[in-house]
C-alpha cells in the first residue's frame, strides 16, 4: 500500500507538469490531488511507517 502512494504521487506530479507546460486541463483538480498526496506522504514519513 505504501508503494502505491508514492506511485500515485509521481503520476500526479507528471500530469501536473504536463498540464502546466502543454495544455491547461483540470489544473485545479490536479493541484488539489497533488497536495493531498504530498500531505499523505509527509504524514507517512513522520510516523516512520
């Protein structure tokens, strides 16, 4: 499950970069999902799991 979280975060970062430099599609949604993924990863790292 932990590896899946990192994979999802990387995919969101790639989609965010693609959207920022190629075409503006769903930018708000991508930003929200990216922030949620980063917060989830930080909480996981802080807990030491």
